[in-house]
């Protein structure tokens, strides 16, 4: 019985009491110590007893220090601080004195405060529901596939982690694809997130190996797309890895045979994707990234490939970023670039080729900027007296696209379509200036002074520039199948490329990521907006789709000659052989796009009449589509519903 | 809600059980004073239970005086009127005390007898102590002295063992039929003898005594014995709650007359005064005529901190029937259309609907009158909700042993802060969780997001005449799937939605209950009264009222528009761990860690049922939907079923291996679901259990129950979760079972 009792209770010996007293400077007699020890034991038991009820009511099995402290607090005893840690405290002995103590290491507060390792356990508390037992029978799916951040790794997870990383970084491309696919859809890997993030942060150590960098970026993409993962603060780490690939003069880029441009393009795309799908998490990073991009851009010492990265990065962040950072820096930067491009010496050939890359990237970015800006400005011009031809077209467009699917267009929509009509070559009367206030022409003029005809060439796809001298001549007619006479039927051919572009960039038609407030002009409601969107997308389309093209084409052909960079944007690819009837399908498609973005109508219903859409873009882009973000939105939406509490009934 | 005002809202709250200890605040002190007064004069009397009347009078006077001293004149009036005391009965000292104010205690002393004066001084001491700081030890000290003085009688410490083993030998030698009954005496005797030894500073003897005989005690007293064994000094006895419980309440034993005579004769023959005194003073022996009970019968009912319930305690009439449902025009037509459109079988529904209708029209003979307690009138929105409910009810699945419910598990993920309480709204549209980090989080379970009402400025801009004004007042910008409510400063242990889904109650370790608006997601009221952790709270099924219970051993009944409680139910000897409303709102049931369940009448504040039989603190309670039965679950992992009308236990469901934290009957009462810490949900055949109920007169009269061990037959299924303790269960209106818990990696 006696030893049973001893097993049951922790005893504090009188020696311990004496030692404690000594450490406090009190000398205790033996009998006093014995009495005290006994009392201490009793009080300890009492406190433990009452602390257990806090445990019971917290519905736990484990008694915590917190419970004990509550018991102490309620009995008016000072609580014990400093034992809140989850980990067990090591209990050590000192040989000489038969002393036992709890190891209490000094903590370097500075180190702790500045520690860069990511804290664990930042995942959000949430509720998730699953049908555990149907009609009291059978287990439909195991309950608690849990995305925790602090789960201890089970053997299975560890194995999974090893296999996945091995597959992704290994040689077999097929295996890699499978691994990436799983990473994108696996719901049980939350616990591995920190590990994957760590692996990805290894980009810095493999900057010589484009292949590996590429694979790591793919890994980022898969993680970002996984609907079950809550990235939380890990997103910062991911963004910084991506930024590294965009901006750094990678060791791999020393060899001109390495196509690091594609990597940068891809990384920029990924950045934009992250901003679009995880805008809530990265909103704080937006300005930080802008600053770092700006810093790179304004640093002439940096190699051109870094500048290129900065430009595509800005482009990826949306036209507002371009306007805010790239445009003001352009005059200063231009001088440097011009110097590079004008140097025809043989030794400069490589640098010049790089220069052309940068040139091309800037061109793409500013074109997009111009178009988005034009679009923004055009919205308020709605219903203006000069919208006459536009309204005609708009009405026509409505007639064409109105098989009961859309509400009747409002005046706004007509105006918007009017713009669309202005984008056509040789479009009638309305000059550009009528639609735009001063800054845009000024911007255009300035840009034109840099780019000259190449800007005009790109912009000539829009109609309104007829009055500009630049826009007229430079159409490489070879690429365009349409005869000049086709201008009489403006709707048809000109819009084909717009449609492809729509598909490419649909989720980001606003032109800048979610962190920015949407342009006020887009806050309009109803079908009017959808139509406005259709035109907006059409205007933004050719530029971004050309980016698309340039990326994909450059990725295809490995290293490109510098000379090509000037005609990386042939429009030819965008026009498909279709001529007549597809025009209708396009218009409908355009409306769909707009509406889909609002989420008002199911996409499918309107999608039906346009079966030809997927065939319009060239194969290369078509297979690129999912990457660009078209998938981003729907996947996320689906993810939301999956995360939610709603009963799966 | 404010419409309800009336007879409830007055000073009836000092009604207490005659045997209670009370707890840590002013009002509870009153209760304790009442109860300990018999104890204080215990040294002179023999059997106190018969000498109630004059002492009651004295204590009443003391209470009155106390009230008057604190200028609670209105309360004095009411209490006096209710007690039927003449107005002048208080006057002499009343003039003194109310006039003098501070010197009132002295004023009281010379008027009452010795008893009353000591009583009074205690009143003043304890009340001032409570006012200064809710320090339990300080309050209890005067009490302890009084209580413990009963132990001062000296016997030869060496003889205790002899006495005890003598009695043990005797009981072992009696006829089998008496042995089980008489064995009940062991435990209380053992405890009291041990305490006497400790009190008289015979530490070594006490230890030896404990070691020798503690092994003989029933295993279900293990927890108490553990507390006892750590107690070896007189000093320790101060402030020890378990001990106080033991001292202040008499341990109740139910023994047949034959067995009692046997025991009495033995003790008198042996001149064993020591034991006889203990039995006289600290035990209450409830003698019944008839056959002695068997061991299993006794074991079923024992286990509580203070023995079994007295038989009289469960004799009061309980109106357990349901209130008549208000008659609401049910738009049958479009529902039929709907049904036809959806499923094409409208025939099947008709009979059900009729039966429902007739059910609501018939007045249950066991039901309380509709206006027994004032209930809030139905608002239009409530009526709409009722209609919704009825519509849903027609689509309800009839459950049974062959038709078990589907279970959906709501898992709280990443709840590292500790999930402590969960509740669903009745329509299963919202789920709320209380957390150990003091937060309350509310999630929407439907696609409808949670929205806040707009700010006052924005509300002014709204067209108040518009039809969709209720929609317009909501701020679309605040829509989100979950909302966090901040306000408590301790873990949230209890949580409850109001039936109309406009409010949420939460009770916390910080001693407060908070009422939150689910329109604005802000705190509306903090109800202070429990000065200690509040373990549980629940809204009445009709709204407006709510019940709370906590560490102060008192359950309180509140109305949302009163910041003070309407009733205080005191009588439990330990923490009130869980509280539930009867479906007819006229009764509340409380479970306690003294291992008893008490049913209280909301109208009178009386305890009308005491159920003993659990061997551990009770953590889950559930009424059957028809109001007739009660299920309770405890840390011992057993579910017990009780017949409220007869005050009897009629079923024991064994199977869980850990604390049961949630119990719920299906909407029609056919299935009982229990959720436990052992990560399982178990379903029990409630219909079968109810059918097996023996309601013959003999059982009802004597309260002797024969429990069949048929748990395995009643168990319909055991459903495992993945290391997720089940802390809440809920049947949707269509009888889908929802379970909730936090994943516990």
C-alpha cells in the first residue's frame, strides 16, 4: 500500500526543500523542512487535482501547464511562468551534488527576433465536413484528411516527399509530370509544405542549371495551384524564389546557348499567377516587389538579362505597374539600351542580342499599357456624339450575338463596341484623340519617339491610329490574309486575334492584379460591363498574346537571333484562315468572357455556340492556355467550394 | 422578448436545498448559511432531520436581517411575506441595523439566541469577505471550524481500527441478503473515521487506517479516496472542498428495515458508540420496508459524492409533457406541389402530416399549463421558422435499428488553441466553436455567408419601406464564411445558439456569460454572477431564458434582458458541469462533478429530482424529444437513461471507454447518439430501451430498479473518427447526424 501511494504522487523531499531554501538564503532546520516538504506535496496535489477539471472541461486528455496555472490563479497563488512550451523539458542531473534540474537554456532574443526560419503552425482554424457514415454503414471516405502545418511527418508522408522531390528533380520527364500533377491535386500534403518550400528556396544554389530551375518553378506552380494548401506565410518564400529566377543574372545565362529568357518569362508568368490566385496573401508584397523591380531597372550595372526580367516582371504585375515604374524610367533607360543596340561591333553581338530581347519586352509592356489606358479612358466617353459608327457596329454585334442568351445591350455597351470597331485597321472617321484626354497621346508620342514604327506596327491593329503617321505603312501584309477591302466588314477578321487573346488572359482583364482596385470604369454592372470587357480584352489582347507567342516561340526555338526580336510580333499567326461566319462566334465569345468574369452566368451556356474557339489559336498557344491563368480562376473557385463547410449532399 | 415579465423576476432565488454547501459569492453564501445552521448546532442534538422548524425560523430571520442590513428592503418584504412572518418579527433589530448601518451586526446579536448570533456574525464575516475578494479559503474558514468541530470528540485512536474491523467482520458474517446493503456503510464510515483521526492529529494512525482499509472500498470511490489520501494534516482540512462536501452533507444510504435493525442491534450490543455516533451524525439512512436490495441494485444507484438520493427527493410531480405547439397555418398546397415536383410521391407525406397535426392539437396530460412560466410570444420570423421546421419534418427520415442515420463529421482543423465547445443552430445552418484562446468563432454551414448589419450611418440611408429591407441592412462587404467574436478573457467552455439564431451565448472561465448578436457580431451583454468559471450554458428551447452552471456549484437561470439571474439553483456539492433545458422550458437539468444529476423546477426553483448512479463527473445530458426521458453521460464512459416521471434509472449503456461529452436523441427519439473522448460515436436503440422500461407500481414506489445488462443489444453501431474526440452531436431536422470535434494529431 505504501509503495502504491508513492507511485501515485510526486514527492518533494525535505532535502529539496532545504536546497531551495538555501538558494533563497534561508537555513532550515530538519523538522521544519520535513513539515514544509509535506505541505508542499499536499499543495501540489491539491493544485493538480483542481487543474484536472480545467483539462476535463477543455475536453483534453493531456494536462497542460496552462491548466495548472489556472488552478493556481483561482486559488490566489502566483502562476508559474516560462513553462508553456510544447516540447518536453529535459530533466538533467548534476553528478557531484545529486542535483536535478530542468535545463533552461538562454535564449538570444535578438537572434529569435531576427530569425528567418518560418514559424510553424500558422494554418488557419477551419471547419471541414465530410460524410463519415452513410446510413450508418460504411466509411465513405476517411475523415480528417488534414491540412495541418505542424503535423508530425508520418512515414508515408516522408516517403511521399522523397519520391516527389526525386521525381521532380530527376531525369525522367514523364515521372516529373506525374509528380507535378499529384502535387497540384494532393489534399494531404499540407504537412510537407514547409519542406517543399525549403526545396524550392534552393533555386539560389542551382542557378547554373536551367533545367533544375525550371523544374523548381514548376513545383512552385503546382503548389500554388493545389486547392488544398493554405500557403500562408510560405507564399513569401515562394515569391522570393520566383523573383530570384526573374531578376538574378543567373550563372546559366553566361552561356548564350542557355535559354534563360524562357525561364524568366515563365517565372514572371508564375508571379502574375500567384498574384492573381493568392492576392490576399501577397498584397503586402506588391509594393515591395515593385520597388525591387524598379531598383534593378534603374541600375545600369546590372546585366541586360536582369533588366529583361524586371520588365517582364512588371508586365506580369499588370499594366499599372508598367505605368508606374517602367514608363517613368524609360527615358533614362532608353539611352543605355540605345547605346547597346547601336553598337554594331562584333564583340558586342551577344550583348546586342540581349538588348533586343529587352527592347522587345519593353515594347510588349508599353503596348499593353497604352491599350489598357486607352480602354480606361474610353469608358467615360460612352454615349459621346462621336460614337455613331461604333453604335452601328454595336447594334450589329448585338443582333449577331443575341440568340436569347444575353440581355439587351445598354448604351454603354454600344460605346464599348464602338471602340472595338475603332481598333480596326482603316476604321472610319473617328481619330484617336477624340477618345482620349491628353496624357495618353503624350504617352504615345513619347513611346513613339522611342520605338518608332515598331510601336506603330503593333498599334496599327487598332483602328484609331489612322491619323497618326506612324501607324499606316508598316503592316507586313504577308501575314494577313485579309484583303484591304475587308475593312468594309470590320467585325470579322480583326477580332479573331482578340478572341484568342481573351482566352489566354481572361482572368486578368483588368490589367493588373487583384491587389489593385479595379479601374472605376469596370465597376459598371450588367451586360454593359460584359460588353465593355469584351472590347477591353480585345484591345489588350494582341499585346499580351504576342507576349505569349514570343515566350512560347522562344521557348521552342531555344536561342534566338537578336535580329528576330524586332519581328517577334508578327501578327500573322493570329489570324486564322476563317473569314466569314466565325465572326459571330467571336462576338459571342467576347461577351461570354466578360460575363464569365463577373461570375453572373454559367459559362457553358454561352460557350455552346462557339465551338470553334479552341481551334482559333494556334496549337502552341492552345496548349499553353491552362498555364496562363485561365485555369487559375476556375480552379480557385472550385477550391473555395471544396474548402467550404457546405454539406456534400 | 421584452414582453416577458412577471412572476419569475423576483426574489425567489434564495431557495436552496437543505443540504448544500454553496460556493463563492454573496448569494451562495446565503445558501450556505441556511444549510450549515443545522450543523452548527449539531453537537447538542441527536438527529437533526426532525428538528427543522425552529431552526429554519431562525435562519430565516438571519437572512432577513442580512438583507435589511444591505438595504435590500424590497427583498426583505417579499421574503417575509412568503415566509409568512409577521411584520414586527424583524422590527426590533431591524430598526437597529438599518439605522446604524455599520454597527448592525452588534445590533443583531443581543436579540437572537446564541445560535442565531453566531450565525449572524458568520453572515457578516462571510459577506464582507466576499465583498473584498472572492477568496474561497477566507470565506470557508469560519465554516470549516464549525463543521470540523463535530470531529472533536475524542476516542482512542488505536481503537478505530478495531471498531472498523469489528464491524467489517460482523457485516461479512450476516446473511447474504443483508450483506450487500450493510456494506454500503463501509465507505462513509471509513471516510469519517479517517477524517476524525486526521482532525485529532493522529497522523500516523490515520495513515495506517487508510492503508489498511482503503483497498476494501468500492472502486468507484477511487477518485475521492485519492483526494482523501493526500490529506493527512488538520491544516489541510481547511479549504478542502471535497472534505467540506462530505461534512456539510449527510451521506445518504438506502437500507431495508431488516438490515438496519440488524446493524443497530449489533452496534448497541457491542457498545460501539464511536461508530454509532458517526452513523447518527453524518449518515442519513433512508429506511424502507421490504426486501433488501441486491448488490447490483445498490451498485447501480450508488457512486455519487453523497450517497444515493433520498426517496422523497424524487416524489414531486414533474410536468414532463410538451407544451402545445402554437397553431400556425401551414401552407400545405405549395409544399405538396414542391413535393410532387421533386419526388413525385405526395401520397406518402399525407398521413405523416396528419399525425403531426393531431399530435400538436392534443394536450398532453403531463404537460404543464401553457402559461406556467411566461414565454416569449412568437414573432413572425419565428412562425416562419416553425413552418420551415414542419416542412422539413415531413421530409424527415424515420430512423430505427434497420435504418441508421448517416453521419457527417465537422472536423475543426488547425485548432491548436483548443476547441472547448461546439454548438449548431437547430436548422443546422450555423456552427459555433468556443476555444481555449477565449475566442468564439462562428461558421456558416450553408452557402449563405455571414454578414454584419451596416453601420448606423449607412442604415440611415436605407429605404425603410422597401420589401427587402432586411436584406438591405446587411453589409455585403462583411460577407465571409466565418466570424470571430472577441471578448472573453478565458477559455470558452459553453456555447449555445438562441432558437431564433439571432443570438449566441458563451460562458467562459472568466466567470461571465456573454450574449452575442449574430446580426452585428458584437457582444451585447456580459452576465456576471458566477464569480468562478462557468462550465456550461444553454438557451431555453423557447428562447429568452437561459441556464448556466459553474464552478461555484450553483446553476443560474437568466433572462436575456435581466443582468441578474432570475433563479439560483443551489444544491450540488461540486461544480455544475453541464446544464440543459427541458423541451417544455419549465425544467432545467444540471449535471455535476458530485456525480449527481438534479432536475429543477424553473417556476419554484425547487429541486424536483436527484439522480444518482454515475461514478464520475457528468459531462453530457440530453432530454428525449418527448420530454419523458433523460440521458446522461459521464467520465465513467457510461450512458444512463432516466425516467423523469417516475424518477428512476431504467437503462445503462456501456461501451464507451472514455468521457462522454455529447448526447443527442434523434428528432423522433428513436435513436440516441453518444459522442465521446474515445473518438467514437455510438448509436443506441432508444425505442427498445424505452419499451423495456418497467413501470410497475412496486418499482415506482420503492425506486428499486433491476437493470438488465443489455447494452450490447441496444448498441446499434460504433463509428470511429480519426483521432477526433466527438464533443458535439446534432440531428438535423431531417435526422442526419452531425458530429463535431477538433482533429487531435
